[in-house]
C-alpha cells in the first residue's frame, strides 16, 4: 500500500500535464483546419511544367546534377 503514495501523485501529475498540453494545443489553434491539408494535396496544379522544370526533375530522378547538361 505504500506504493500508492507514489503512484497516485505521479498519475495526477501526468494527467495534469496531459490536460495542460491539450489546452495549449487548443489555444494555439492546432485543431482549426483538419481537412484543409487533405484537400490541398488532391488539388490539380494549374500550371504545367516547363521543359526546363521537366528536364530538372528527370535529372534528379536519375541522380544527376540538374545544373549539368545532358
């Protein structure tokens, strides 16, 4: 039973820390827009790649330096 003298205050302190952390996230607006990033990733890019950008992406895929010709 003496272990309860340690476990009860530790559990109360952990619960209080979790509550303080939750209140901090709510006040810093962490939960404001949960669907925005999910919808933005599905959006269509309005501008197609220029030939230079496409060449740079291909060279990055091959592991080459995009500044080098070829």
